[in-house]
């Protein structure tokens, strides 16, 4: 019988669990660059998952191979191919058939006498960007560790390891992206931000990338955010709103004056919704639109967009005051952060402008109490605020591989729909189109809270966030939970994703 303490399971982020395998095999895959420091592993006799970098005997996960070739062992090579096929060979130039034959004929002599060829840094950077774009990543992370560079990508909100590289190429790798981003390549002690445009994919789509470089104890790290300029995505009917919510949102964003506020955590799609609102406004109610953002994420045709300068040359308050003198019809503020920006937004709404913005709270009801906490008077909130919107993002099931099943009684109770017991729902599968993730893309969850006369009276009476939420339930206003349950029953997302994103 095998010693269970030497048998290990591991995950690589594709939704599957592999194993059990002896520790010796995991060490081989780590040495070949296929087992990453952040991959999860656990012993066969334990249910506790830990990351590979902290397992005694798997230290090679933090050592980058010198562009290792596949193992000669058939089983190791097969699994190594499945784990590393997407990322092996990054930065290598493509060879012709004659070059490959020449390489094969001189393989032994080359291995014996020739030194390792230095990596093509420009080609490596280009191929990292191409790979991230091909896999649908929103972010590409380059993180230096003690002895290795860890390349990770974020796909549909989930962080996935992609590749390990030798620590020796960190400086030229970061330097290349700094040059592309118009950063100071000589400055290595201070954070820097930049942006650049790249044509990626077989169709050479123009992609804007926003970069952020940060010094760490192991060297500089850089994050590249891919901002796809596929304008068709930024329309209201593609956000995932229900028909009634879409009608309400379109109505209030078409008004001549007032304040429309979005809320949600970082990465919940607030900026995308704001840009969609601007495009809808331009298409249906033409006028002058000016934005003040930090930073400008997408260029919108027909909109004057200004970006905050952290060198104190252009601040939020000074930019907003100038905008009010520029005869705008609509003002979009990237985020209301403090009393000054909230005060100017309220004054702009009072003086006949439509103001769109966002802030950070947990619910639509929390928007009202947050404004009051910032020092805005209740009568000012009532006079200006028209619509509060809470938003989250949830992964969308891949329609080509989702697996049908029936909703269990316990699950029906959890989502607040006991009458839906036995309804058909779907679990994630896995296919080539979704890279075996089971999910492909994301969709929004929304909660819209209009400011009615009754709610305005309660705000004047200094009601709490809980009382506002109770009022919304009394009026049968759909919450984020209701929207999530509806998308589950419609087969858009899975029960596991719904429970993971929503606070049930």
C-alpha cells in the first residue's frame, strides 16, 4: 500500500483536481516549470490546501527552468504538455523547417559546446501580451520572487498562474514595458503609471493598456491592464440588466438634471456602466458631455475627457469647478471620494446638470447614508439624488459545455426561492472554447433604487440604511440577490458562482 503522506493532489486553476501523485513527480513538474508557486497542493490524507511554494520538497516551484525541454519520461512529458503547452516557448523566435532540421542534426554538439542563447526580450514581451489577449485576460501581472519571476493573468475576475521566468531577465523585461509605457526607466524606487496602445490578435485589434509599476522587496513588479476598445460592448443592453431595470436606468440617465450614483467594490464594472450610460445619452439626447477621471480608462467619441494629475497640477475640485464654467449638459465624475467632490457634484446637479458618478458602499441604500456621512445635508440629497445603483460582476457559464441538473430543496431555500425546487439549473463543464474553465465572460448583477417622494420624506426624517433597505423590500424593488437568483434560473450562471459572489 502506498504511503498516503507521500501522495499529493494539486490544482492548476482549470477547475480540475489532479492526483494522487508521489512528491517526486511533483518535484519533476516543478523543475520543468509546469507546477507554479501559487498552485494549490494537498496531501492525500488531508483536506487542507496550501500553495506549492511553502511545501518542503517543492522548493523548485520558486526556481525558473532555463527554458527546459520536455521530460523524456512518457508519463511526465504527457502531463507536462497538458500543464505547460500554452506557456512553453514564450519569447522564442519561430523557426523555419530547415532551421529545425539543422537544430536536430546538431543537437548533441550544441548541447555540449554552445552556451544558452539569451532570450529575445522584445519577442517575450510581445508574446506575453498576445497570450494574455488570446486567453481573454483583463490583467497581466509580472511579479518577482526571490529566485523567479512569476507571470500571472486575471481571467473573468480569477487570478491564474501562467509562466515562470528566470530572475536574471527581470530588469530588461520590466524595462521593455517601461519604455512602451513612457515611464522613467532609470527610476526604480518610486511607483510609476503609464499607458500605451498595442495591436493584438489575428485581426490586429487596437488595445489600450494601462500599466502600473511598483517597487517591492524582490524588485520591481508591473501590472498591465488590457482595455479592449470594442465599442459594441459598452451599450446598456449588453450589461445584463433586466428589461425593467434597463428601462429605469435609461429613463434617469436621459433626464436634464439630477444625480445618478453607482456603487460596488473595485472591479465590479462601475466604469463600464458609466461609459455605457454616456454612449446611450449621446445617441438619444445629444449634448455636451465632460468627464473628470482618475485615470481615463476608455476614449469615448464625442465626450471631452480630462484626467487628474497626481502632481497637483489638476485636482478633482479644481477640475470640477472649471467644468461648471464650460457649459456642460452632462458631467461624469469617475468617483466621489470626499466632501469636496460630493459638494461640487451636488451643486452641479442643483444648477441644472445631469451628474453621473460612483462611490464605494455595499448596497444601493448605502449610497444615501454615505452621502450624508460625507457632510451633504439631507435636503440637498433629496433635491438632487435621482437613482442609486448597486452593481456586482458574476461569471457567465459557457453555453457550449454547461451541464444541466435540478435545483435541490436546500439550494432553493438558500436563494430565497423555495418554490423553485426542482427547476433546471446548470453547472460549469469545460471545453476548448472556455479553456476548460466552464465559464466564458462575465455579466452584471444590479439593484436599482429610485428616490420616490416617500423615500425622500424618510431621508429628511434621518432614516438609517436598514430602514431604507426595508422600504425597498416593501416596495418589491428587486435586490442584487433577486437578480442573481433570476440569472441562475435562466441558466446564465451557476449556483457555486452565485453563492461565491453574493452575500446570502
